[in-house]
C-alpha cells in the first residue's frame, strides 16, 4: 500500500557497513540514521569516498548493512529473503545510475517495459506504460532507438522512465547528472521534480552539483561515513544571512536600525 503524505517511506537505523579489502577493513558507514517522508526531495552530498553510494545501495536493497536496519514502508529489507527483496525492489524502489545501465540490445521502449513485465502486480501494461513515460520525458519519437543511438541525456531519461515503470514510492539516483552536460542536467532535474510533484514520489539523489543541492527540500551531508549535517538548504541560507548581518552589526559595519518610539 502506498504511504500517505507525510508518512515515513524510508527509515534507516544505525546502519554500518564494513568493507574488507585484503587485510584492511574500510568502515564505509559508521552508524547512519535517517527518516524520509513521502514526497520529500533529498540530496545526499559529501566528499568522494564519504559513503554516499554505499548508503544509497543499502537503501535500494542492492547491498546489506553489516549491522542496522533499512525500513521501506515499514518493512526491514535487510531481513528479507532474496525473493521478497527482489519484489520490493521491483515495486517500491526505482534506481537511477550515473552510467545509465540500460540493456544495449533492447530498445528504449523495451528497456522501460522490462520492470513492468517482471512485476507480479499486473498494475500496468508494459508497452503502454513505457510509451506513456517516454512521451512524458520528451522521448516519444525515440521509443524504438537503442541506447547507443541516444545521447547521454536521452539515455538518462530512458533510465528514469525505467526506474518509474512500476510507479515506486521511492526513487533513488546516484549522481544521475554526473555524465551529462548542463542542458541535459536541466532536463533530467526537471523530469525528477515533475515526478515528485505529480506522483508524490520520494526522490533521493546523490550529487556533487551545488546548484542541485541548493534547490532541494533537504540536504544530507556525509563525511567519513557519518551524517555531518541534515537540513533544508533554504533555511540554512537564511541562517547564514542572519549570521552575516549579526557580524556586520557587531563590527559596526551595519548600524542598528532605530525603532521609532511614539
Ligand atoms: P562515495 O559514493 O561517497 O564516493 P562510496 O560509498 O563509494 O563513497 O565509498 C565509501 C568508502 O568505501 C570508500 O572509502 C571506498 O573506497 C570504500 N568502498 C566502496 N566500495 C567498496 C568495495 N566494493 N570494496 C571495498 N571498499 C569499498
Ligand atoms: Mg559514489
């Protein structure tokens, strides 16, 4: 059942991930907890190697934590059988990768229809749904093209359509604009915002792009496997402004405003 607006779609509780490379253990995540509600648009930022992809992979059920929980719509996906997890991934989670990961031998339409064909819900007709989504993203005249016949921005739009094929409540994207020029980046970001608005989809995007991070509801900063901050960037920007004003007043650079007492 789809969560209602404001309902918690994702809850991560003290997730840790240790990765062993030879003799060395990397603590990729050192206890991450967060909750995300229906319809939120969240950016995960942080330096390279801070654990962003590891966290997104755990949320998407592509990997399991060393300890901790990942709850999607109230179900702890770290304890599911492979079969049950596959079903949740198919129905509740859309995943978009930096490298698009489309199947090269299939057309755009076939790529997008694939998750619908694997779905057990029979909610949509695969080809019809694929055509609708591709048309929505301005790809209606490219449905029979194969990935190699499409530009990067077009391939990413196909990948987003594929991620949305079964209308999942949660869309995850790991640097989806990392391989795109600024024009394609705008097209892809507009598509993600439209989806969030129209279907109340929760979108979580890993990005290096500060302009993207400044435009979302919430920015989670990871540093060294920890959440260093978690805030609404617009509120943070306001707080920064207040801080600057206070400093200017303290140094006398900005006179205090005299309130007229009458
Ligand atoms: P980010 O996406 O923020 O750049 P990652 O989540 O990819 O960071 O990586 C976090 C840490 O885990 C890094 O130190 C990285 O080197 C390490 N790491 C990532 N994947 C693996 C892996 N498959 N095996 C071993 N170490 C890994
Ligand atoms: Mg990464």
